[in-house]
């Protein structure tokens, strides 16, 4: 069990419901405190219209208070990458050697944060060129771990993605 661990799950409009709710519930089953962090404290709608409420606004969080950050896909990453505070939060988590996990289009946030150059990673096939052009070594696999960076392709890969995230959080001191 991972009691005492705290993870930020980023949220914005048009998030992918599977890639938000599956990790949230799975990590909570392991005892992790999962907080939805968004540009504002409000309700956001997913691609299929399912609502999710932000627990905290990005301006209210500090990377030192979290063991990691997860970035779901859908079109929310394209919105999230527009906020300097989101990019700074992700950069700070990464710089501290903590978990940074993305799935699907989540790699867009990592590109904008300047974290992909020289990293081996995966993502949804539609952002393959974006990742490569930003300097990543793109591979087509269910899940890829490069240091404290964990990436995955799509909802079909969620079981692989979550196993790697849980393993990482269990290793962390």
C-alpha cells in the first residue's frame, strides 16, 4: 500500500475520462491521496461530457508537497500547456526526481515544459512527430519508463501504465 503518497492529477476541459478516472481510482485503491489540480477550482467536462471537480487551482500547489504528477490525455493537455504555472509545476516535480506520468496526448505538456529532449518515451500516435521534433526518442510500446518519466499511448494501455506508476511510487523513498 502507498499510504502517505500524494499525487496531482492535472485537469482541464475535454480530458479523457478513462485516462483521468482509472488512474485516480486505482491509485486511491493503493492508498494514494490523488488531488485534481487545474487552472481554476471548478468543474471541468471530459470529452464525453462527464464532469470532474478540481480540488485545487494550480496557483495553490507546490511541487514539494507531492510525490508526482499525472497528465491525462484527451484535449486537456493542449489547454494545460498554455499555463506557465502548470509548466513550472511539472518542471519542478521532474527536477526533484519525482514521478511525471503522461498518457495519450499528455506528452504535449512535457514538450512545452522542455522535458522530452533525449528521453525515450511513447504517446498517442498523432503526437509522435511532435515528440520526435522536440527531441524525444519515440517508441511504440504500452508503457515506457525513462528515469522518473513514465509515458503510455492510450486507454487500452492503462493496466500497463498503472502497474509502472504503482511500482515507481513504491520504490520512492
